[in-house]
């Protein structure tokens, strides 16, 4: 269990705090909360009740139509938001271990939210051989649940990636011309 989860009481609570802090303008139904945080329904409901009692989130509607949102009037929200944003970091080894299940990775580049450039089109760029799109999508959803934000990603087979690199593809330039971090480079960028 990561130290912050121990401090806050549980990994589930940390996931929900991240979800609501990184998406302050959005409201979520219980099903969306469970899907995005990858928690079971009972755990999510129990944590939502606690966060609601603390005043951290608000609830609109009732029963099946209830939607939850960060309480913008919660006095410690700015400080808590800063704290959670600055302490939410996924270790490169963890990212790679999660992505390796999708196939033979040749390039993994982080940009966008991982480098602080929020206007970027892509946060994660993956190129490799025999990539399984479903497995990759599942791996990205796992990372999203831990991070509390949606990750915009692009995946290419190695041959397609090399072609796009050769023709100065706009998406690749958006990653490589701006701040980025290469976790794997087996092509020689």
C-alpha cells in the first residue's frame, strides 16, 4: 500500500480523492465512480458516504439518479488539491510493468499531464510489436484509476510508428517537439 493511502485510511479513499480533485467541474453517478476508480460498488458507496459526511463532495439527486461532485465550498479544498496534485506521481517502473502486458514495447513516451503540458494531444505514446489493443486499453484504465484522471494515449505498431516519424506526423511532433520523457527507446530516437 502506498504511504499516502495509509495516511488517508485506504487506497479506495485515495482513488476517490484523486478522482474528484482532478475532475472538479465534473459530477459522477455511482456507476461512473466505480468504473473510473476500479472499485467495487460497496466500497465506493461506503467511501462516498464518508466523503459526503466530511463535506468534501456534494450529492445531487436521490437513489439511482444521484450524482457526486467535489464541493467547491469545502474550505480546505485548495490546500488538499495542491497536496494531492503534488503527491500523485506514477513511478516509471510501475507504468512500464502495467503496459508490458500489451505486447513487445519499443517506444514509451510520456507527455501532456505527465510533464505538466496540459494542452498536449497525447499523454502517453506507445509503439511496439504485436500490441493487443484490448490489453493496452485495460492497462491504461488501470493507470487512470490510480492517477484519478483520464489518460489520452496513442498506440502504433513499430512499422507504422517509423513511417509516421519519417513523414513528420503532427501527432508525433506534438509529443517530441515539446517536453516529454522517454521511458523506453529501442528504436533510437
